[in-house]
């Protein structure tokens, strides 16, 4: 066997080794990170209502139908992060592609214990969650689902309607991909945070200015933790549903998505 042939075989082998890991990732319609506030303003009763709300939302028939029927892959990957002063990934990335796996994920949420409490460090939460999207899944879209009952208190004062550090954390995540977005579910907290017009900080305006962004980004306000379950169910339904593309730019968007899709796979390999 000639040396040239041996060199060719070696090159082919190395090329295959480089390509094989690219195909190990699982394709999903959505990578969804639930970023959940467990700061001091969320008391034990609030935490229980919040936890039950998320757990039951993943057991909801309409949510499950959206997961398995609204996208091209019929599946999503989800994780849950708790945050206050610090943040922790309470549940790992989990494939949800059936009624059984959705219910199991809901049960996993229901079984979690509160790891800590403290101030409202949304910046810490976003910065912690952002790199978690470098995982074993390839999502058509990447969404951070933030829920909270207060403004940033570590990087900014809780009285500041605009928080530059929070905007920077948001923009850093959004800049990673045109498929990245952040949505918000804001919970009224007495006279401090809400959208009735009498609170110190308007929750919807705060989330719109400082937190949300990306394709189809939105804010859902709820009056309190007693109505949290309905809000999070509606939020999941909207998040899981594909973001409609303008028909004029559909082909271009598909091409860009394909380029990003394969670029991301190569990056993760």
C-alpha cells in the first residue's frame, strides 16, 4: 500500500471522527429554560403555588398537544433553574416528546425542594442560564422563560425602572443567535411590583425594558401566585407554538436557520 493511500485513509478517518459527534445531538423544536425566582419575597406559600403551577402546566392536555404536534420534531427539551442571589440548575435538560415524558417532567418539578433564598438577582440568573444552551440538544428556537415578582436588587436598586446591567445580560444571550429569545411572566407583589398603576415599579414596563427580547418575545402579567398556574400554562402554550415567519421572508429565514443550525452543531462537537 502506497504512502499516499495511507495518508488518504488517515485523513478520512480523522474527518469521520470530527463529523460523528455532530450527529449525536437530539433535534427538538424548542430548548426551554425555566428561570424561576425564589428570592425572599417568594414566601413558602408562594413557592408552593409557583411549583405546583409549573408542575401542573406540563401535565395540561393543551400544553402536551402543543409539544408533540405543533413543531416539525414533535418534541422540546426543558430545564429548570432557580435563582435569587445565586442560581442553580434544579433539573437537567430533559427530552419531552410524549404525554408520559411531559407528566414525568411535571412530577420532577413537583418533587423539588427550595435550595436557597435571598435577593432578586435576575442578572445572575440570566448569566447562569445562558451557557446551559450548550448541551446535547439542537433546538429550532432557544427560549429563557423568566418568572418573578420583583426587579433586580443586586446589580441595580429595586427602585430603578431601567437596569443597564440587566439589559446587558439580556443582550449577551440574545446576541448568541437570532433564534434566542427571553419571555417574562411577572407577578404582582403588593405596592412594589405590578401593573395596576399604583406600584413603585410597573412590572410589564420593567420586563419589556430590561428583560424580554428576541423573536416573538412577550410578557404575561398575573395578579399573584394564586393565579400563577393559569399564567404559566398560557405562557408555555405561546412559547411552544412556533413563531410565525412573514411569508415574504420565509425562504430566507429557513436558509438562515439552516446555516445557524449546522453552525451550532459544529460548535458543540
